[in-house]
């Protein structure tokens, strides 16, 4: 149990309780057709690179819960990452309660699809705004706000005073997510018929974490290079054989 005290004198008694089995979750579609694709791309490259251990949880439009003064609050970020859950996965099929069921999320992301500004809401009264919930209640260390259409990317990190501070990118226009030992940045191109900006991961060596389609293309190119090498070797052997025969030398098998 924790109690959050703010300069505004607003306070909450915060408890971490399992969502009741009969609790009715919102079943509304996501705001934008691009959101599931953006989220899936982030998860896929982590998994293929071996950066998504069995104990971790990557979420998409999935409820993260806390109880404030005995009232349930649920926010569903467009993408999130929890480094370690401590309960069987079947216990977090519907929602996730940090501290009770595992770690506080390492990062949450919101993909802007409208202009209502809810991603920036610092409303402290019940029900609290997203920014307030992530920053003050959950205290998620990294908060990402991404506008897919323009490619505008904002990365905020919790400072020692538990306030989000806007981060500046490095010389490669990427942001270091320390807890994941990965860089996050923009990539522009085509995936699954969508042309535009995507969020991508890079490792500590600056190598892009690839999607399955990219790995398949990489393997196709490797196989083609091997085929060409074998063909060149065959042609070289045939030329050598022809030269030997022209010199009156018949190679033995």
C-alpha cells in the first residue's frame, strides 16, 4: 500500500489489487488502424532478437490497473513492456496489476490518433489523467508519445523528483532505454502495406533489431550469394579442366 501526496494537496491511497473476475473491461476498438501494426512491430523484433524473455510481458491496448481510494483505475497504453511478471500467464490474460503480479512497467507508449490531448492529461482527481497515472501512480520510468503521421516522437524519463523530463536524442536521433539496454528511434519505410514512420529498436552496438520479413530477406540474399559463389566455383573448375585438356592433360578422377 502506498499514499501519493501532491503539491496540489490531492492524495490517494494506492493499493495493488487483482481485478475482480466479473469486472467488465472496455471492449471498444482501438482508435486507429495503424496502432495494432505499430505495436506488433515493436514486439516482433524484440522476440526475434531474443530480447523478450518468458518472464516478460509486452502489451498492446491492454489494461494496467491500480486501486485508488478503493476505486479501480485502468489505463491501456498502446504498447507497454514489463520486464518480469511473477504469476502464471493465465492470471494476467485480462489485465495486469503492477507490484501485485510483477514489476512496474519499464515503458509505456501512446500513439496519437486524435487531438484531445488525453496523453498529456495531468488531471489528479478521479479518474486521473494518463500522464498523472503513469508518472505519479505507477511511476513508469519511460513514457513515449508518438505521432505516426508526422513521425513526431517524444520520450520522457522519470527524474529523481518523480517528474517526467523530455529527453534529447543522441547523435543518431535515438533514445537510450536503459532498463532494456536498447535504443528506440524512428524508421521510415514499408511494412505490411503501410508506408510511413515506425518505432524501431537498436542494440547497444547500433544494430537494428530486424522483423521477420527482414530476416527472411536477409536469408534469401545469403542463399543467393552462396548459389552465386557455388556457380562461380563450378565455372572456374570447368575453365581449369578445359585448359588442362587443351594442354594434352587428362585429369584423373
